[in-house]
């Protein structure tokens, strides 16, 4: 079996990884940024669920495998240089961040300090104890 | 003069850089990803115009300095790990990509190949000859 040609257009770094932005299909918010390997991208396309590469655990990370916060992938996009991927996703449970918030980008710069703009929707201790 | 405290919450990498996502305030599209140094972030806040660090030119890159495609920054956000920044911008001229398209993410995966979804709005050769 030959590798899918579309993967050859992705410019993986010297660790074999590419950064992936996940954007919410419903709200258009940027939810998170993580990494993907070739295998993660291939599995994302095959399953329609967002798969990343966890650097800390050094293995495939099927988003939601612990938290239940699966991301159903509606679009996969690639930037002009081929070195950043964008997943447009339906975020199950409405929580993308491990802190229990909708988005990882929950801090906004206001008057020279980071203000938290998003409430905690789910207690992360309960989510990851499931 | 002491450094602004908000910059200390940004987790710059070992080159002193942090990736920055630019998102369009009007359309919510993800426009591009580039890098910023401490100085680039500080100047962005001070001027309200998106400033990046150009790795190829090894200097500050005031977006639009050549192309005219200035980005007026409406929000600056930081992710949970502090290692990705988000600029929410008004894209002057409606073109963020050096290829003359609205967004750098102009390729979408369709039936196992990258399909171009965005027209070229401006001839890049003319833009960069200005």
C-alpha cells in the first residue's frame, strides 16, 4: 500500500510532527493547538475524529479518549507553506481545554494583564477520573 | 523600566519565539500562523498593529510593511500552556497570504487531495513590487 499523496504535501518537522489548530465549526473559535504525526493525520481522515500526537506520552492521542470530548472533523486544511494543519471540528461536550473550558484560549490581554474570559464548564478532576 | 508582567506569562521557546495565530475579526477565518518575539508582542500591544518575528530575515516583521496588508489587532489571547498566542485582527485589504489569497489556509482536503478553495485576490508580484 502506498502512502496517500496528500500526506506528502505536509511539511513535517524533524521530529515528524506538524502543528494542528482545531477550530470550532459552530462558533468559529480557535479551540486548541496540538501536534500530529503522519499516522495521526491518516487516522483523522480515516475515522473522521481528531487524532493528535501526544509528545508527553509519545503516542497517538485520540482526542476525547479519556475526557469524552471527541472532536468530529468537518474539514482539514493546510496552509501555504504546508507546515500548519487546521481541523474544523464539532466539539463534543463543548469543552476542548483540559482546564474544563470551551477553548484553550481563555485568556485575553486587557489593560496589560491576562483576563480570564471563559468559565470552567466541567471540573477537570471529574472529567479525567471517568 | 521593568518588562511588562504579561510577557512573563508567555512561554517562549529556546529561540525566544512563540507561534502566533492570526484570526479574522470579521469572518472568524484563521488567516495565518507566524512567530513572535517578546519585542514583537510588546510592539503589537503598543501600536495595535500585528508585529511578528521573521525567521528568514531575522528581524521584526511589521505585517503589511511591504504588502500594505496591515493587521489591526482587536484582541490578543494566550492559550492554557502559555505557548501559543492568538491575534484577532482586522485584515486590511482582505488579503493575509503572500500568495494573494484571503487566508493562508486555502487548501482543503477533498477526496484524498488538497483542493484550492480561495481565489487569488491580488497578484503577489504586484503587491510586493509596490
